[in-house]
C-alpha cells in the first residue's frame, strides 16, 4: 500500500509539473488583487504573478488544515486524559468495594460458623 501511495504522489507531482511547464506564460501574468469594503478605504495589492498567488493560497490552505488537525489532536488527547483519570478513580472505587465485600463475606462466614457452633 505504501508503494502505491508513493507512486500516486509521484504521478500527481508529474502531472502538476507538466501543467505548470505547458502553461508557464499564463502563470507568469501579473494579477492585482483589490478589496473594496464600503466602510473603509480600498485595499490594493502589488502585482503578483499567478503562480505566486497559487503558492500562497496553497500554503495558507496547508496551514489551516494543519491547525485543524492539531486542534483535533489536542481535543482527543484531553478527552483521553479525562477518560484515564475516570478509569483510575473507578478502579480505586472497585478495589474499595471489593475489599468491603470480602470483609462482609468473612463476617457472614464467621456468623454462620458461630450459629452452627451453638
């Protein structure tokens, strides 16, 4: 399975590189981004080549996905720690109840033996 994943990644990389090489003049065109909110002055970016804009968008998307994965990981870790604390407290309760049960059983046996002895 690992080899199939590596092969598919290499194939994807090859296809993306072909796309970039065949369309390099289009990707090199400059793009000016503009943001004009009604309540603030207009913002305009400096001219950026399209490939730079694509790389920036890819990097921002990767950062957002990484943040989401880290958040999920931290959430799961905290839930696991809470579950382990609960398990520990329940085990202590079980040990305490088992000890009480054994004491009661011993007391009942002693009472039965005392009743038989009479």
